[in-house]
C-alpha cells in the first residue's frame, strides 16, 4: 500500500526519532526505505543500532556514496513497489495518524495523484512549541484555476510547500518523470511538475491542512543562511523550468528577496554581488520588488508603532 522513503545525511541526533515514527505507521503493507547518502557522522551507525534492537521486518536500509537528496529521493521512487509513497527528511518527524488519513483520502479519490496534508514547524531548542506551516496564502494558491496558477507557480508561490507533508501516488510521480537530476532543489521543482500536470483541486490533487502529517524541524542546519548558494539553487531551477516570458520577472523577485535577506543578516556584500551578476532585465524587476517589499516592511513597522502609541 505505502512506501515511506527517508533520505538521511548527517542527522545522527535526529534520525532514530524519525525512523521510530515511521515504524509506528500501522497501515497494511507499509514498507520503509531509508537511504544514507554517504553520511560522515554516526548516522549510519545509529540506524544500524536501531534496526538491530527493534528488528523491524519492513525496513530496507540502503547506503550509497554522497550525491545529494535528489539522488536519494529518486532511488527511493525507483525501489518503491507500492501504490502510495511518502518522503520525509531524517531530521523531521512524521505523524502516523495524519499520514494514514491522507492515504485514505487518496483511496477515496481515485483520480487524485497527491494529497498535501498539514504540517507544523518546531525549533530543535523548543520542540513542544508548534507553528502551522500552511496559511491562507496556501489555500488561495491551491484554489486557483490551472491558467491562473501557471504564472503563480513562479511569481506567487507560497513558501513552504513540503514534500514531507504530502502523500503521492507512485504512478503520478513517475508520470511527470520523477525528479530532475540537473537541479539541486527537491521540493519546489517537483510541485511545479505535479501542479502543472495535475492542476485541479479536489480532482487531481487534495489539500487537507487539518490532517497533520509531519513535524518539520527548524534548526541551524536548515536555516538557509548561505544567501548566494540559496539564490543559485533557485536560479538553477528557474533556468530549466520557468517560461521565457516570465523568467526575468521571477528571478528579479527572487533576487530582491535574497538581497533583503542578506541585508537582514548583515551581509550586504553578498546581496550586492548577486545584483551585479544579474542581467539588466532581472535588475529592472529587482527594483520593483525591492521597493514593494521595503514599502510593505516599513508599513508594518509603522502600523505596530501607531498601535503601541494609542494602545
């Protein structure tokens, strides 16, 4: 029925918790594939110790040379023999009840190729405080018509949309060709593929935010503080997927977001380097989005100040 794929890399502190949660899933025919992507810490040892102690029969542990998360996800999809498939990072924690509900939703809607369930984020330092991942912007985005969402995929994409809160039909992932091995990013490009090929809410795909499928860990290792690298990863993806008519606009928006991110982190030089390396067309859209975001920021600050004064 279901394959759970866990790509693991250097998560010695968290991988056992994630694997234990996967083993707690009580669905007939569930298989677990955990792929160690050449970890350099004790992740592999932790997994082996867990498997030796618990001896679960439905776990397939694969170790390979380091080649990135997209490679691990692709391997998991190639190995899966079940109708449904679910992917979760080795530092996140799946929620068995929500996962089972999403599987049932897909069984009840045989045309739907994936079900986006809910998720909550939490900080490693304060694991009991949970914040919903999805909000009104996600609901609006998923409710769009296919034609309206075609450009919004690149210009108004609500972040994040989590692979690890989503259950897929294996056939749907294979129909769109799986992951693009040319790009580093794993979640955004796949949702572009899936929402382009299967665009209609409640027919082609389902959105069930009340079914909490995953606890999404936020900590130093995934805080995205390397501004130039993050910009390059998204630019690389846009190079291969964005329509030519909106490419400069989409990249200009990304440039503005990362420039402001660099400013917030006190790394203005990084933002300036990204700007200088961009084309004229991208720079023009950069100025538009830079001014838009800056105005919005100062308006929010002014609103808060006024409320404090008159409260």
